[in-house]
């Protein structure tokens, strides 16, 4: 395979995030009630993974994912 830091796991559940972390892969969340937006933003995630700048971006996405799971991002 590929080095784990070059892999991006896409998911919509806490278990998906945990699996990515357990395997040293990056995680890109699909947000509940914002699925279309999540997929529209995916090319940016792929670009950042390719050029080695995903880590900080991924941390922000993970925080957004946790807020989304809590339901606190509902307008």
C-alpha cells in the first residue's frame, strides 16, 4: 500500500473518524444535513492531501464534524 499520511478516509459517522485515526489516515467528514456542501468541498480536501497541507484543514473539518454531530450547527 500507500503511506497512511497519504490516505484520506471519507465518512459520516464517529466510527469512521476513529478508524481513520487508528490507521493514521486523514479523515474527511460528510456532514449530516449538509451532504451536498460536503461533497462540493471535497476537491479542496483532495488538493490539500496531494500537496501536503491537509493536516490543519483536516483538524478544522474534524471540529466542524463534532459540532455537526452535536446538532449545534442547526439553523
